[in-house]
C-alpha cells in the first residue's frame, strides 16, 4: 500500500461531495453514521480513552496490524479503493472545486455518459462482491464465505451499514429504479463470461474473485447477489426507500432534472468515493477495536 493507515484516516474529508451524499442518505438510518475522521480522534471516539500514552499504544498496535501482510487489512483497503477508482474520470478535479456549492449537473452532461443498464448491474453486483471479499479479509476467513457474510449483515452498523445503504440507493435505485434487484438478476443470468471480461471493474478485481475461469467467477458473482437480495429487499421495504425519495434527498446538494437520473448516477460515480471513504472508516474501527482488546 502506498500510504499507512493513519495517513489514510487523517486524510478523510470532513465535507465535500462524498460526505454530502452520505449525509443526504441519513434518512435511511437516522443518526447511525457519524463522519469520524483523523486517526487519533477515531481512537478516542471508538475507545473513549483520554490517556495519551494508551492512545499512542493503541495507535501503534493498529498500525502494526495493518502493516502485517499475513493479515487481510491491506487487501480489504485495496478492494474498497479499487471499486471506487474504476468509476473515476478526468473531470473529478474540476468537480472538487465545486465543493460546498449546489452543483448544476446539466453543465457536465457533455462530459459524462450514463452506463448501459447491463454495465450498471454488473458494477452493482461487483461492488457487492467487493464488500463480501473485504469482509472475509478483515475477519480472516475464506473469500468464498458467502453464508458468513450474509449472516453478518444483520449486525452491520455505523459506516459499514452506511456503505450498504449507499450501495442500494446510489448504485441500485438511482440508475436502475425500484426493480433493481430483479433487473440485476435478469442481466446477470444473461451475461456471458466474455461480456463480464469486458467490464473494467471486473478486470481490476478479477484475481480477487473466487473461481478458476471467467464463467466460474460469474457464477460466484451471481450466487453472491442472489444470497444478499433478501437483505437488500428488506432494507428497501423497512426504510420505504424509493427512487424519488433518494433522488429528492440528493437533489438538496445537486441540481438535476427528475428525467436525468441516469446522468445523476454517472455524476455520483464520477465525483464521489463513498466505498473508499466508509471502507477506510470500517478498517480503522476494526483495527482500533482489535488493538484496544489486545492491549
């Protein structure tokens, strides 16, 4: 990894497009996510400790655990970063200058193109697989442990739950509509291994996905999505999530016409990195909790 964990946590932004988007989705899990940033601040927030020597010891242990390549923490970070980086385009820097403003999306329509539905469904399912793989890496279990992952979703909270809510809202409901689960399953069932291999996100994640061939990996992706569809459907139902409701919340910080939701999805892909942001927070929490317990 190019940066140590303390630096990654210290560099997490307190505002900007990603944080604004996540805050706009708070209605789906009121008060359950707080944008905690800064390594020392995160240690204090998680442990409640104020003793500086103990805080330093916890931090040093967490850094040691992250640097230990026999653990899966660095691999998990790579997964969180990879699924976000695939969606980036050259316009990111220009958009970053608009932080804090209510951005008129139409000015960017000539620079972005919505993904075809099939590409969007593949990317949605691959983000879900990345979450599964990262979970396995963090917990030191085999990467094909779908059952363990599904069982853990009921215990997701904080930044981990926020990430899954954002996945359902931003990569499901916004680009694909209320039937995104059925639509994704349908597309996956009709996707060939060759089509999968043409997907940039898959190309980046290929080696991490279980399966000896593209067909085997496609089957794993399909099985993973099928196993989590019940949880996603339950989230949509319990929180009364709709495309209009999610879009209206996001439109509080981005101006976009209701008929341009496919462009909104492309814009959010381009300008936010919610997987990396909340993934860094998840890793920091797991490392600090483990370090605190060991000390």
